C-alpha cells in the first residue's frame, strides 16, 4: 500500500543529538516516487495540493583546502503547488534529543542563517538561506515566486530561527508556483581555530544542485 501520513521526518544522528528534518501538513501525504541523482537520492510525495520532493545528500566539502568533516547531511525540499486547494505546510530542521552541556549560538553570515551547537568535544552547524538570499532568487523567479518577493528581504524571512534549528512556513502558493528550501548540517571535533563546519553549511542553491547532479 502507498505510504500515507501527514508528517514526513528523516533523522541524522550526531554526537550532540539527533537532527530531525522533514515537513508537516494538514492533509494526507502519499509517497509517489523515488529518484537517484549522481550524489543524492530523493523521495517524491504528493499532498492534497502540492508535490514535494525531498533530496538527501552528503555535503561536498573537498574544495575547502582539503579539510574534512566527521560527517554531514543535507536536504533540499522542492515544493510545487498543483491545485487551487489551500494547504498549510511547514518544513523544519531541528537538533533534538540534545546531549547534556550543549550550548547554542546564532552563527549566520551573508545570505546565510545558521545556528551552532557545541560541547567540549564537538561542534555542529545547521544552515539555510536567509531572507536576502530568498529575495534574490524571487527577483529571478528561481524557485521562489516573484509575486511574493516582498515576504523576504534583509530583515524578514519565511524561515524562523530557533535556538536548535529552523522552521519554514511555506506561503500559500498559486497553482504552478514553486519553492526551494534547503537545510545543511555538519559536525566535527571541536577546534576553535577551524570554521569547517560553518563553511560546509554556507552553500548556495546553485552550488548544491551542481554537486548533486540536478542542474
């Protein structure tokens, strides 16, 4: 039987806790298709009013001075409105089941919203595009509708920054409109002289699609 549910969730285990990434909606969800890319895999879901492809992949980090990561995971949500029905969708990436003594901090940069979690031994970052990056894509009608570009800019976004990650509320779309949301996470042994986990999550939509083999 096809998979039907109103919540889809994937998990990535780290030494600091479990990163949960997925989406919730107020209708039924059906798994329709699985796809394979050069450096990623995906599942395509149908909801009452949308098609949502979740692409999962490891982050390409080889280009940063040969530095390595202990581990990483990335997710892209490609959301397309395919009916006139209204439907509420939230996507999220959160570090849960957090181990004791983990401290959190905001760690954003240009075109990047990011949070950092660390303890005495490990450092982890979760990153996503900030409102300015989304606005730039909206101006180019690049998987963010130009019609709603005023919802995102330097000072506001459809993504809420939480202490332990991000929640993105998908705006009500018109039929045929589409939105791309990405979350990247990476962890490594703590070294205050290195920024490799932060650099790993600071990647554009175009960079990710080229690495995965989606362009």
